[in-house]
């Protein structure tokens, strides 16, 4: 009996949904407007795609969601948990307190319950100081009824996680076994402050993630779908509902990575630049060996500097809904504002009163949507200049993402990509695949489940081969915890970088494993 899967991806302008059959062929696809509360838009997209597919809903096995709930919560500073922040690092880290560098509004939100406890480790696993469990117990006891979650960060916990785990056990003892505790060695990389920030945000988002997961599962039940739910991660893979609630920060930026994975799947290209044109922005990323290339630098989220894994992306403020401002002297500006999901109300070609990039493309005959007669009166020479300026901005962004000056394949995805030309500078070829406008939802639907580990090993204590095997074992265990079927897990990426600035022949090993969805 054939089984089906649903993929849904929430963008700033549209929420896309697809249903794939057992051969990953598209059975149905829809685009609906993203709603302000996000959840309503998801429900509408789910309802619409199910109505358009003549299938037995009992045979839908999986439902995947890539959503902006967590990103929106941080940007809007809404629905965040009350959290306790514990840094294990006294006396070594007292000079720089937790929350340093965070925006003032978030600092005010999180600064009420902060403790720096004695403990932590050196890069080679030696204790800086014994863990002060007594102060952590007193701190936890003082917070009964005042917090919803805890964020615990210890110095060099990616090397030795023992102090974080012992501190977590204290909170579980005081608040109960189900109390959510975020541990930094599960989330971020070596740098203390950025890893601590990522852990704080993760703890703050757990309530949002729980509501998101429960809301999606309720929407599926309402439509008579008993499929198992999975959620998009920002490395182009999936995680189970339980894992998503535990690590909600990994949902951030899953939309662009869904587009990257969908583009790779639809074109069968494993190495390419992907240009995803939405209603508000154009996101440019790179597929390397079939997976999104990760950023090698710290990334800001809502003004917070973090170092957990994020896709390497460049975003430019040009999309189908970008507003074009023309002055009386002929000067113009593209954006930065956009009509977004109100494109079909506000754009001139749809009877609206706002000149958008879509109107420019239609007036020049570059796209065939709406009513071209509504933009015939516009100055064609000026529109050509505006259009070329937009295209050159995107071409410059493509060039920034390339590692050398060689021409590379460029894949166009997203509903707004129909506005772009078939030739772009720097591209060996431009590919606009079938179903390009819902590549993000397809990327969510076909994704595997992954797990990764990043640790520093002292090769004076552990042979390189043993260190690599240990990292691979942990990466596979993390993939299984995230919802992968054990017998399908494979190592898909290994990084081994010697750290010349640390003694003891230290090396940083990063391993990613991926596998198929568990049945």
C-alpha cells in the first residue's frame, strides 16, 4: 500500500504545502498567504492541500513542518519563557558576565535569575574548580514558581559535559524530572559567550516550541490525519516532536534550508548556488554535497550573537512584493519595505495602488501574472533601469557566496523567482525546476533526520582514530534521538581541524550523521 507524506513550509509571505507519494512525486501543491499568527496560515495550507489531493488520509504516514514560530518569538520578544541562567565558570569567567552584548530589552527580560557558580573545565578536560553544587541547589530552591526553564553553560563543556549534567540533575531534583533544562554542549560550539547566548535563547523558546508542536498535531487530527509529525531543522534535516521541544533553536532559519534541500532534490544537483525569491526577500545559499553549507562565523539572531550551527546565507531586500519608490526627478529606491502577503491586494497588476517589483517585471514582459494593462502607462526606460538594478543586486549576492571565480549552476526557487531572467552573471547555467515555487515544502517533505557532534579532543590523551570513532558514534546517537531509523544512519560529513593555539595537540572534530525517518 502506498504511503504519503505532507510537507509544509512557512515563509514571510506565503505558506506552502505539498503531498508526495511513495516515490516522492508531487500529488498536490498549494500556496496560501502566511497569517500574522502563523498557525492559522498553516491550518489553511493543510486544509487546502488535503482538499486538492484525492487520497486516503489514513495512508498519510508523515507530516513535516518548517515554521517561523521561534524566529518570530525572538524578533518580536513575545511568548518567551521565564528562565534561570547558570554559568559554571567561577572564578575563571567573572570578568564578563552572562548576557553581555545582548540587546537591552532581552537583557532586562532574562537578568532577574542569573548565577555564576564555581566549576568548569580546561580544554583538555581538567577541572578549573570543583562544581559548587550547593550554590546551585540554593539558587534553584529560591526560584520555585518563578521560572519555566533553565539554561546551563559550563566552560569548555563541548570537551567535558559532566558539570552541566550535574547542574541539570540539581534542577530536575528541585523542579521535577520533566522540568526543561537546556545544556550548552548540546547546542553551541566552543566559544563560551556565543554558546551561552544560544543556550539562553533555546531555553526561552521551549514554551513556544511546545505550543507549535501541539498546534500542528491538533491541526492534523482535525483534518483526520494520523501521521507522525516532524519539524524542520536549520541544517536541512528533520527532528521529531520531542526533539523539537527540547531544541527549538534548531528550527530557526529552517525555511531557507528547506528551499536549498528542495532545490537539490528537484534538480539532482549536489553542488550549486540556490536563489530563493520570496515576497519580501531573496535568500541565496549554497548546496554542498547535497546539504546546505553552514556558516563559518558567529550569527546574530534578533540582535543576539550566537555560535550554534546556522546555514550560510545572504539575504537581500528584493522580492515580489518589494515596493518601488520613484521620485519626481526620476530617482528610485527598491524597498526596503514590502507589501508581503498582501501582494495580490496592493500590487498595481492586481488592481492595487502600490508599485512593486512584480509590477516592474510584468510591465517589461518578464512575467505574466495579473493584468499587464494596469502598468502600460509606466515609463519603460525607467523600469528597465529599476529591473537591472534589482538583478545586479542579486548577481552580486550570488558572487559573494561563491568560493572562487568559477561559474557555478544557479537554481531558482520560490514564487518570486519567475520575475528573474534565465541568464545571470556568474552562473554556468540557470535552472528553474518543476515545482520551483514550492521547493521549500518539498525540501521539508523529503528531508532526512540528522544528528551532529562537535568536540575538542586532546590527541595526547586520545589517538586521532579513537577520537573520530567516538565523535561518529555520538553523531549517530544524536540522529537516532532526533528520530532517525538506526539501520539507515550514515556519516555524511566529518571536519577535523587542529587547534594550533591550544597545547596538548588539540583538535576540533565535527561530525554529522543522517538517516531515514523512523516508521
